[in-house]
C-alpha cells in the first residue's frame, strides 16, 4: 500500500507540471527592427510577439523622440488575421533622429509583456548608442485584472492542478480497491 501511495504522489506531481508550466509572450520581431537605421520615416510601427495577444485587453504602443517626448501613443488593436501582431500607424513623417518604441501587451494567456527598443531615422547610430540600445529590457508577468485581482491564467492553473490531484487520488483508491478484491 505504501508503494501505491508513493506512485500516486509521483503521478499527481507529473500531472501538475503541464498545468503550471507555460510559455510567456515576448517580443519576436518588429518593423522597424531593433536598432535599425532607416533613410526615411516609417509609415507605421509593427511588432510581432511569440504568442497570440488577448483581444479583450488594451494593447499599447508608444513612440518617443530622443528627448522623451511622445510622438505617437495609442491603444492598438490586435491584428485579426495574425493575433501575434499589433500596429501603430504614424500620422506624419518623423524628422531625423533616434526613436524609442515602448509596448505593453497582454497575451491570450493573460501574461503581459512590456519593453522597448530603438530605431534611427536619417542618422546612423554610434557604437555607444547601439551599446545603450542593448541595455533596454523586456519583462513579463501575470496580468492583474482592473480591480487588482489575480489572473484567470493562475486560476486555470490552480483548477488544473486540483483536477490532477482528484484524478491521482481516484487512481489510488481504484488500485487499492482492486488489490483488496484480489486478496
């Protein structure tokens, strides 16, 4: 009986792994690309992420100039044909300079990603600027609901873990009753 209980614990732990392990969305690629030099102003900023984004949450992109002044900022819609893509259209031509794109997006699994990158219009970046660009970070975390409550992804993981525990215990009782019937 002791080995049966041990087996049930191991099976339950293994069943919990898929319920709690999950990939998180992050930056995949963009147009303009990170640290890209452009001869002309882009018409839009396009970013693709590694996982589908939530259509229910506001996704935001902000473009700032070298002085930190917002050039364009908007809540952007998820592309209906590609749920990993968002676009920030630009209303005018950007003057020569260094620009920072910042994003805050929520994935369909309710994990958020925020970060930034730079690109250059009409001016080639120096090595010092490229080194500085490389220090920009991206972070991901559990998205909190508007009221500060926990994410539904976390609730789903807990529910999945509970279901795995019930199945594991059911297996233990089933094996125990079978063993008792054969003895």
